[in-house]
């Protein structure tokens, strides 16, 4: 049974499942070089077909996550192309008049598409005829689905009946549940995001392979409010919400509470649903009025506190209704590790699993799981997220040839993990490209920048070299499973392999890992590394531990500011040529810039 899973909206991705196992998954941005790619994942699908030598007749189904998409956002590639200025212009010139009942330009977005080339995508698979643009409502959505089906079937070379669509939130839920290596007999799976197929919050009870839907809402505004606050603070929606979360701990709780009080009447928890209470039509204009006297850090802390309060109320009600103590969480809101920490710490929670990269990029995996279960195929949980392209010998040879003869580049072949550990122990920062690319938003060691987390000035050093991160943002930590007990407070033994949860740290060995934690509240977003999950990366950290006594490394993504995580050696070389990094190891070859 061969299934190609596809998500063709913002953060587009594709995956390949064979006989119940996810064998490949990648985001389109890793191939296109454009962050948060919003399009049909053409290059990813082409890679799958070529790499796995698939003929059209080999493919049993192309499963699409999301029954309906707005053609407008795809046509202009909104999440990819829009700047903060574009979003604010849209709020003021389109949404403000529309939501206030004034006359507005119905063709606002189409005019952008026609006026500026940056909104047009030369490799777009889909068609946007004038007849589609003139339609409205359900007629437009159904017509665009017919276009999607025709274009996808033609591109892959399969009959149209092999293209099937699945519910957005059900795909989130299937990914959350089936990716979990520790599946329980009875589990609550719940999802929260901004919107997908006319819903933004759903609760299921899962027993075996049976999903029983318990509650749903289209009025859960948690994600939309957080996204709007992100824009109000001058940051990019769909991309910089994590910066709001990172800023939140710096504010005093009393000031945060004032901001949270401004939001408290927007929505309420009703049973296992979050619903509207006194929600204004225009959230952006509401915030402009309510928040104009508050400082930026207090706003960030206030919206985070509000998010946590509502979510805890919801989870308490779910527990009260179901009596269950094991939970899986997915959707865009599950990317908020601070929230996940608060939910996991509730006394009625025994197990709280957050799948790796739970936002919309992982819907391609969720839909593949859903399609397989629909056909009664037994599925395997994910053993890791190293699901993308691996380093090819041809690409490595090409990069070596590219730098050959340069006076400022030294190439050393045959380096070992012990060699790299010595560099790290001496205070150097090393970029690592090895094995298969990680899927999702987090670098998990194979496309990472690594450093000694006990070095006091290493965060500043990395920011000056390459990252240019906002001053308040923390880096993350990769640690050996054998050292978890020394660094993390994790009394419930929660899984922490994908940087999807935050934890408090222990005082005794804190200085060893300080630079891989949040500088204000000392929390950490860890990747606990096991030998089974990534033998080479485990061995590197272990060698570093032998030299320093620290069984952990500071880990941040290998990319230039504003660009996606690198995938192949060519992209890694580009990063080094355009940054202050000095060391890059690709498999067992070390490149040193002088």
C-alpha cells in the first residue's frame, strides 16, 4: 500500500507511506528555499517520485489534508510573501472596512496579484481562472477543489478518483495519536488552531483505533488572538508567534494579569468547547484600542497568561467529562511549549504527549496515517523525525570541489565525533550536516549549529556570527537520555524527544547548560537523544560528555536569518559563505574557514 500525503497550504509538505510506515516527509520550503512556503509541494512530490522510483500505477492514493482551501491565500502565497507591512495594510484597508460594515474592495487581494510580481508564483501547479474569482462561498470552494483534483492527478499521472480529501483537524489528531511511541489503551486527543475546515478546536476519545468525536468548536479564538497580538507587536503572523512566547517570561505577573483581563471576555469555556462570549468583529482594531497604554513585554506575557488560563479550564472540563488522564495535543497552538508545560503539570494528567512539529506542516503525515487506517492498514508509530533527504555522496563531492583551491578554506576528511567534540569543548561553534534531514520546525542535530551550553557568551557569539536573533530569545538543548535526570525536572517521565515541551531545570548542574535554556526563567525546550533514535548524534554528545562532564549541547537550527533550515550540502555551504561561522562538518568531512 503506497500513499502520498500532501498538505498544500501554508507550510506545505508531502510525505510517503508504504505499508503502514512513514518512510519520507519533508516541507516544500527545504527544496524551494522560501520560508513558510504556501503552495502545492511540487518539488517535494517530485523528489518522492524520483527517489523512490515510483510510477503512477504504483500509487494507491494521493491523500490531501484539508477538504477546502481559500484559493486567494494560495494564489498570492500570503504566508510566504506577506511582510508585516502587508499584513497591517490588509488589516486597515481591507478587513477594517469589511468588518465594520463599510464599503470595501472585494478584489483587494486579486489586485495585489495583478499589480506585483512577488505575489505570483511561476511554479504554481494550480489555475485561478476569472470564473473562479467571480464565484463566492461554497460554490467557489467546491470549484477550486475540482481544479486542485484535476491539477494534482495530471501532475502525478493518476486517475482523479485516486485523489481524496480528509478533514483538517482529523489529520492533526491522527498524527498526534499514531506518531506516539507510547500509545495508551484510552487517550484523549485534542486539537486547537486558528482554523481548518470550518473548525478550530476538536476533542476525541481514542480507544484502540477508534476515534470518537466528543466536542468541536469554530469559535475557539486562542490561536487567532495570539496571531493578532503577534502582528500588533510588529512581528510576522504564522511565523513569529514563538517570539511572543519567548518574550512573555520577562514581564511581571501583576502587569501580565492586567493585559489578560482585557482579553478575558472574548471567549469562554463551555463544557469541552471554547466559544464566543463578547468577541469583537475586528480583533486588530480591538487590540489597538485596548493595548495602546501597555508595554510590549506585558502584552506578550498577558496573552500567554490568557492562553494558559483558558486552556487549563478546557483541559479540566475534558478530564471531568471523560475521566481520562492521558492526552495527546496537536494543532498550531500545541507549538507553544510554555502552554504545554502548564497543561502537562496539572495534577489530573498522567501522560501528555505533544507530537513533533504539531502545526500544519505535519498534516501531510497525519493524512497519510488517516488514509492508511481508512483502508485498515496497520500503521507504525514514528521512531524519529529524520524523514527528509539524506546527504548524498555526489553533493558532498561537489561541495569539496567548489572550495578546492581556496586559500581561506581548509578541508579535513575522516574526522570523527571525538574530533568534533574536542572542537566544541575548546569553545568553538560547529555547524553539523549529517544523515537525513529533520522534518518540521526544529533542528534535531542533523542540520544544526552546536556549541558548549556552559560557555557564558556563546549565545552572543552565535547571534553575531549568524542567527541575529532577538535579544530575548533562547536557544535549545540536546541532551543524552542518560543525563536527563541531572538537568530536567520531569517527574511524570514525559517524552521530550522533539523539543515540543518545556521543563524546569535543576539547580545543581544548571551552569553546565545555561546557554541552552531561557535566560530569564531557566526553563528549557529539550531534545532528549537516545542511541536508538540517532546513533551518530548520540555518540557526538557522549564524546563531548567524556571531555567536559556535560552530557548536552546547545542546539539551534542551521540557517541564515529569514531562510529555512538547510537541507543539503549546497545550502550549508551557502550559509558558511554568508555568515561568520568557521566550522562546518558534513558527514565526516570538516570545512574550516579562516
